[in-house]
C-alpha cells in the first residue's frame, strides 16, 4: 500500500478532473469509462445519455441506443445494470444465480431459446404471442407479461443478450457460449479495476460497498468478495484524510497540480444522478459538504430537491441542483442552491444559460 500526503480538496479536484476527461468519440469515451450505468427514467433524458453528453463531443440523447448494435458492448448486470465492453461482460459468465429455476421453468427457457435461435432477433411480444405464457406479478407488485420476465431471467443467466432496442424495449438474440474464465481471481481483479477506474478516488467504505456489489453481476463468486477486497486494498495507493482511508488507481496522484484547473473551470455542468462524480452519496457528502439524494421514488410531498434533481457542478464545487422539464417544446430549468441563493459572481448566470442551451441542443429542443 502506497501512502502519499493529500487533502480533501485534492481528492475533490481529482474526482472531477479524472472523470471529466476531454470530450471524445463515443467508442473512446466508453473505453475510458468501462461501464455506464443505465436507467429508464427520462427527466429530461436517460441517465446513460446525461452521463455521456459531458464526455462525447456532439452527443445527442439516444445516440448510445442508436449505435449500440454496432459497438462491442453488452447491456448487462455489473455493480448496477448498464453498458460495458463485451470482453468484460464475458468475465461474469456463466452466472450461477442465487434463485434456482425449476425443471418446468428451464423447459420454458429452452423452448424460447430455440425460438430466438430460429428467428435471430426477437421482440418480447413475439415470444408472448408464440408461447402465451400469460401474466405474472412483477418486482413492483404490478402485473407484467410472463414472457418478459422469462426473457429477463434468460438474459441474466447468459442465454440471450440484448441485440438492440425498439422504442426502449430490449430485442433479444442468442448469446454466444463462452467458457469459464481461466482464473477467477484474475477475472475478479479486472472487474475490481473497472470499479476503481470509474469511481475513484474512493473512501474505504465506498470501495468496500462497490466491490461487494460485483456479486450482482457474478453471484457465483459471492464467497470471494472478502478476499477480493483485501487484495484490492493492498495493491492500491491510498491516504488517510480526516481519519478516512481513500484509494485510487496506481499511477495517479490526487495532489497533482494539474487538477487545480478544476477550480477555475467556468463551464457549468448539470450531472446525471448516477454520474460517476456524484454516484457514491457518502463520498459526495465528504467532498462537497452536503447530502444529495435521488428522490424519484420518494413520495412527492417528502421531496426536498425534486423528482430528478441534476447536481450542478461549477468551478470544482457542486453548488446546487436543477430540475429540467420540457414545456411546449422548450426546456425549462428550476435551479436550487445549497446556500439558498445563486452565486453572486457575474460569470455564473451566463454559465447556467449556456448549460441550458447545451442541454436543449442535446435533447433536440430550443432553449
């Protein structure tokens, strides 16, 4: 374990500088990130699009979905559900889910698998029409097609893959069979590196939480998570700041003077609630001194900042948030501020107006 002297401000600047890399092509940004969390809510766009727009020049809402079939990606489960390189998704397969299927369920799955194989790519409604599996209770207590739930389970087990989307609905194809990873510890270490690369610098609790979430994508290795955490902690550089150990990738220096430019950056950015800069809520509070919560699933009367509040980053600080809505074809922002009022700096309002213009262009709207 390598220890270097750093401050909380160094870590804050490092978190922003390493994540907001220079805008580049979509394939390059995806390779740099390694994983982009997906979310179906559009307020004003899906989380994956809101995340990528800050890292891809000229990015527009829906670009990832439109180009997905031509990219070496998989929609799959990792620490969350999202997009990651095919070669890394393959490391988590074949999965051994914690919930075992009955023989009858497996018989249904094999019948559907043969149906998908014959047709190449299928829509869930095609499967439903062919097999008439009926309806079943979904995870939210409502009713959904049993075929959709079966396909979800087949996807998780690696029998089928997401080939494309149509109107936001996943289209499925048979997933090529891959052998077992040659060395499961080596595979886990690669997945751990992906986590650290995306979310660093990480406080000890955040590192532990994220590495343990790998069991969602690789449940067969749940018993190996403690050993993975010990190995990862031992090999990563670290420093103790205000009594908390922090970790980051080898070869990086949070105290580098290059990161100082973050505090002079006049570009205001409205971040997705799942953007890597703000994803770890405990880290967020340590770096920016206030608590941000995602409130889309909170009853409206109990919301403090709004249904889909976008954290507002300006000059290296998350100074507030904004809710975005489209009314009569125009984008409207409702900002809020931690201090209770906007900054008095004359550069702030033009920066906010420019971000509204960029966000509207990304959505294909007028400002």
